[in-house]
């Protein structure tokens, strides 16, 4: 599985690179803290595969990176995606690295 670090994600954001960021946490988690990703909870992702870009880099995140890794594995295995990246350490690591984001 391909991964991206907090530093690499921050670079993409700062450079306004065209990518898709998807948060697979639950709505209450997203409301507590988020980094402007599209919210598609893990339990709803298979019903919303059409919302995942097949043409640009897609970065998935959750709290720690475990749920998003599971989602990526499922999408790659069932739908043949090859443009998916997991945010290593999830939003926890991102916000620890960039607390003012």
C-alpha cells in the first residue's frame, strides 16, 4: 500500500495540488477535528465508490491510519484502484506535526 506522510500532505495542500482527500472517520470525529477532507465514513465507502476519483491522487485518512488502510485494501482489491494513498499516522500525526492547521 502506498503511503504519504504528514509533511508530504502539507506540501500538496500548500502548493494547491489537485488531489482528493477523504476522511473515513465517523461524523462526530470529523466534527471534532478535520483537515477539510470529504467525509465518507468507513461503513459507507462501498456504497459511495463513485465519489472516489479514479483519475487523480486520492489520500485517505482516519484517526491513526488503520481504518483508512482497510478501506484502501478493499477498494484496491474489489475495484482495482491504483491511485490511493494512506496518510501515515492519520489525522493524529498530521495535527501533531502541524498543530495550527
